[in-house]
C-alpha cells in the first residue's frame, strides 16, 4: 500500500472514530459502551508501525524505551484523575468537561500506542495473550467464590482446612 492509500485509510478510520466519540458524547450510559470494531488492534499496530517507519524512529522504539514512554503516559492519565472527588472518577466520568474528556482520550491513546508498539517489539500477540490471561483469571477467581470480593486470587485457592485459619 503506498503512502497516499495509507493516509486515506487513516483518514477514514479517524472519521469513524470521530463519529463514535460524537455518539458517546450524546449521553450513552457506561453500560452501553462498546469499542468500535474498526480499526482492529492489528490495524492499529500496523498503522503505528508505518508511522514510526516513515519517520525513521525504529532505532528509538526498542522495548526499554517504549516501556519507559508507556509508564510516562500512564502517569499522565493518572494526573487527569488526581485530586478528583470520587463522584467525578466514577464510570462515565460525570461532570467532566468535553475538553477534559478529549485530554483523557489523547492520553489513553498514547498508552495504547506505546503498549501495542511494546508488544510488537517483544513479539507478544496481545489479543491472544489477553484471552489467555482472562482464562487464567477465570480459574483464579471462580465467580461463585469471588463475586463481590476484592480479595487477591490466593484467597480462593484450595488449601487444607485450618492451614491458614478460617476459610471464610
């Protein structure tokens, strides 16, 4: 795909994302939220890789550098939540102004792009790794035992009676 085709596809994807943001801004509730199907995580990986390659930044995008950049961006997301009272930090972010939501979207996008780039450099198939992790968490946190609890998974492991005190 030549540069003009990549740019056109990028503009189409951007246009779709702008429409999604507009729909969300019209007052969807947190329970109604879903990610768009397009672009896929692979699309994002490829577009980011092309962006980096076009600028000759590959030598700077080594795992250590990407990890440190990722941590910095997570810090910027945390900064947006710092000092907010609990109601403003609830799902749906009630009371956040459009500019604050836009800033959050920018920082979360930075986190995603660095995470995808790091996974690429480390040869981690992120969607498959996430599915494996979800399977592992299902085993660690059985719904019938962990429902409504914030305890660590070690609490739900089978252990001999009286080995560590009462079970529950």
